[in-house]
C-alpha cells in the first residue's frame, strides 16, 4: 500500500531550492548587465556609477526572477492539490 502523505499545496523542497538558485543566478546576470551598461557609457573614474549600475541591475533582475519563481511554485502547488484530489476520488472544483 502506498504511503499516505498529508494533503498540502506546498511545493517539494527541490523545487524551492531550484527557484532560489534561479533567483540568485538572475541577480548575478542582472548585476553583470547593469555593470556593463554603465561601463560602456562612462569615461574616467566611474566606480560609484558602476556600483550603482551593478546593484540596480542585480536587484531588478532578482526581483523579476522572484516573481516568476513564486508564480511557478504556486502553479506547481495547485497542480499537486488537484492531482491529490483526483486520486482521492473527488471531482475538481
């Protein structure tokens, strides 16, 4: 007999770890893009401007990836909940 687990819409730990890593990679990519954009346009001493470009790019891209990750994890949780309901013999609402 298969092991019964409590019904839960929480995504698996592996999915949450993957989403977290994707957010970090998105922030890294955004930081590199922000730095490069400022570096291309600036001449002379631009350390502060490059830092601001790096920080802004990283925050914006990480926030965007976080939104995508949350939406994907919610969808995964809903699919799992529907699947559990169907296996239990209840019709989806």
